[in-house]
C-alpha cells in the first residue's frame, strides 16, 4: 500500500480513561481519508461515531461505571478483569472482521486481543498508551 491509498484501520479500546485521548487520532485518520473501524462497547459508540469512524460494538464484561467497588482493590484485580474481558472479546472481533481484515490495528494498553489479531492477520499493531504521556514540567514533578 502506498501512502496515498485508503487504508482500513481497526482500533480497539475499552470505555475507560484510555479511550478518550485516542479519539483525536481517530478523527485525524478519518479526515485523511482512511476507513477506520473502532471496536468498543455500546456505551462509547456515540463518541466514536462523532469522529467519523465506524463503531464496531462488542459486549464487555468489565464492571459498570456505577459499580467501582466491583473492580477490586489491587492491581491484579484490574488485570484479571481486563484478561477475562479480552478472552470473550477475541471471538467477537474475529467474527466481526471475518473477510474484512484491516491493514493496521491501533489499540490501547488494555485491549489484549488486538495485537493477537494483528499477528493473525499479518498486519502491524500500534499501541496507544495515553496513560504514559508526560507533560511540561514532568521532570520537576515529585511523584510520590
């Protein structure tokens, strides 16, 4: 594919804080003429559609926003939720993208199936990690 060809870019994320920063990247890719599909639970579909991307809805098993105690208290609790959700997300995305594989996969740090799908399809995967972005003055900030 040349840089002037229209690519099919698949993005995958969770309806968590890491999803919002990716939306401007998605909006820019659509503005440049690429077809962007974005795998996300229904609760985030309207935000995705507002970028011009096509929401690809999957059913998530993650705790709802109104039940923060369901996440647990330890880091491993969160990771177990994301792993369980990824396990059931994978077959859903395999079905949705059957015969419509993308040229590139973008994903957030918790979308575990995305890099596996990219490998299966033989396309590059790029992880968007907005929770690791630094800010002006970061070096001077004491993080305790």
